[in-house]
């Protein structure tokens, strides 16, 4: 089932992150006195709720399918990894060619290898993550996919299994010290709660018993969104703030509940940009900083102009990359799924039991 409102919401989430980064690039390279619009970071929270929701509504019945875990895992990998690897490679080549484009370049072999496998490492200045800055979110996405796939492989309810594990991970964030924590505890973050919220919302949509209560849930979500929107931003939108969690949950719930009104009415460009949101998210940090650098060399120190031009360039680049790179690559890899499944399943099938050579000659012994 395709939820067009959620599809368009993907672009909204990516756009929020883009605006925050565009204002940061302009501030860092043109005018440090102008602050960064950090509110857009909430787009990541929205992304994670959408991810949990999509996992539930797009995989019903997989837990009862013997090959469900294999098919799910393969589809998630080809959806996330190829474009991330391409973006990481572009970042590495760019830093090698022009080291000054990166604020904290670190291309040590261990860090490069770990980044390709979505494993965080600690950089020379103490920051922890992967080479591609925005790839930190994919570190959490891959953890979520791994747990979900494991639940499917064990024939367990993937929501209960992965949700329970993620809540333990979130609880670990309260035990981790502010500084000096080991790299292996990187995943201990409260932000993984949004995956669980998204899965719960997906279960609500799918459940016949809960579906009659959807209008009440939607009404409550609208009310919560309006109330929180009237609160001071600093109160409602701090990281891990309960109000921020409620606001993000209510906002996504409103979009999901409005699907009957949105379906068939959203403009095609909005749906296309929703499809292109992943390319936009991955590559905007690679093209965005170009604008303020060019403007600085031209002597045009204007924060607003730089931010707007960065947004326009990044959206155009994201749409182009989706159309001519992401969609063809993903489509070709999706076409290989049956062949990959046959190879893997053939190796998983146990060898047939040996039959004695004289079994057919002595039927009295084959009892």
C-alpha cells in the first residue's frame, strides 16, 4: 500500500534538514554572526518515524514467510547501501582532491572501511560518526533493519522484537556519560524511539481491531500539534524533549490520518520529490557548500541569498541523481533479487540424506 501523504512527507523531512544545513554553510563560510536555523534538524525525527511506519505497512505477512527475512534484508540493503556508498566515495575523492572543502578531514584506512560498513569511528577532533556527515542517521537505520530482519528470521513479531531491543538501546542513552564514552556505545541514543513510534502507528493502520479508533487518534494528534505549536520553540523542540516526541508523533499521525483526503490530490512533483528525498538527503552536503564558497570569491556576502541558492541547487541535484542514478541502480538490483534468493537458498538447503545402495533390493529393511 502506498501512502501518498507519507511519500510527500519524506521530502518535507529532507527539506527541513536541507534548510538547516544551507543556513549553516552560509554562516560558516560567509557570515558567522548570522546564526543557523537548527529547527530543521527535526526532519531526522520525522524520517525515523516514517521509516518505522513504512516497515510495518510494507511487510505484512513476512513473519509467516520462510524467505521473508531474506527478501526484506536484501531490499533494505539495496535501498540504502548503493547510494550511500556512492556518496561516501564522492566525499572521499573530493577531500583527496581538495582537502580544504572538509572542516575536519580524516581518511585513515580504518575510518574509511568502517564508514562503508555503517560503523561509527572517532575522528581526530573527537567527533564520532562516519565519513559522510549525514550518514550518522543511516548507522541507526541499519541497526533498525538488522533487528527487524532478525525478528523475521526468528519467526517472531518483528515489531515486538525490534521494538523491545530498540527501547533497551534508548534506555542505554541515559546511562552513557556526556563525554568520554566508548565508540561501541554510539547507538545508545534516545532517537531510536522514533522507529518504535512509527511501527506502532503502522500497526494501528493495519489492525482491524484498532482501525475504528483511528479518527479519535487523529483528532488527538491534531489537538496535540496545535497546542505544542503555540509553545515557545525552546521549550518544545529541545533534543529528547517529551514535547518534541509528542509533536513529531502527532504531526506524522495527522499526515497518515489525512491519507483519504490526500490520495490523488497531491501534485505529481511533490510525490516525485518524495521519491528523490534520499538522494537529496545524501548529496546535499556535497553540493551545498559550493554556493557560499563561490559567493565569497565573488565578494557577495549575503547569508539569505546563499541559503536560498544552496537550497535550489541541492533540490535540483537531488532530483537529477534520483532520476538518472538512484532509480536505475535500485531497479537493476531489485531485478537481481530472484537470482540472489536462488543462490542463497540453494546453499541453505540441507543435503539430502544418503540412501543405501541396496535399499531398493531389500525392501524388508526399509521400515
